[in-house]
């Protein structure tokens, strides 16, 4: 292992002496947030990046392994929504003095859990809206506003965010989704680093095929 250190997903600061990058998993206190091993954020905390998330919230934020979350990213959860089925969207029931009970949950917009796959790179100051599903290996451009699902290994950007291109051809994407390198042991991932960081995609394709046949 590098410098005699073994990768540990339960440490908070993976870069010694630098506090503005943390592994997210060991910092989570909200039971409705689930984050995989080795996902990091470029900040000294994480849960303040998850907004409109209350003790009574019904949704979950689920983030996979090895995701890279830049500074200023915001995950907006479902309770940011207002009632849209009535004449006014004003939330009288939340404010002191107004004679309104909370609307029925069925009257409130609810888009379900927000799910981020594995090895996803989310650029700086991006906003992820409620209920979005982002596939493995996707890249989200800086300052994007993501309001719809993102296919695996796709680059998107903009407000609203739109697909720019797939990162790889369909065969290689299919191989990567089946290979699921992020689910392997630390020892095997260390061994795979020359493959995972190689720009010769034909070599990568051949090596993954070989390993899948083992």
C-alpha cells in the first residue's frame, strides 16, 4: 500500500493535513442518507449540502461508492416542493398564525428517492433536484441543474442539464456495468488501477474481458 497506508473508507480526512476533503460515509448522521465507501466531497462537512431534508421527510438520498463531489454541490430533497394542485402554492400551514392544516401527502409533489450511482463525478456548484437517478460513471458539468435521470457513463451539463455525449461506446459501457470494479476488494482495486486509469480503451476493453472470463 502507498506510503505504508491501507485505504480506509472510515477515515474522515483521506489527505493527511488537509481538512477540505472528506470521505462522506463516516460523517453521516441522518438515517435517510446512505453513502458508499470512498465517496468524497471537497468540503469539511456533507449534510449541509442536502437541503429541505427534515425528520418527517419520506425520501432518501442514496449515493454509491467512489463518487467525487465537488465544492458547492446541493442535493435538493422532496420537501422543497409546494402544493401545486391548488390555486395558490403559498405554504400557509408552515407559517405562524395562518389557519391551514398541512395538505395530504397525496396533494404534494413527490418524486421519490434521489439515487446517485458509483464512480460519478459531480462538478462544482451543481444542483441535483428531487428524485433524480444518476447512473454509474456519469459526469455532471459544473453549475448544472439536474432535473431528470442520467444514463450511465454519460456526460451532461447545463441548466437544465442535457446529455453532451456518452463517455464510451455501448460495448465498453456494458462491460463496465457488468464488471462493477467498485464492488471489488481494496487489494483487487489497487491491482486494477493501471487498467482503470489507462487512456488506451482497447487495452482496457481486452483486460476487462479477460478478467471477466477468469
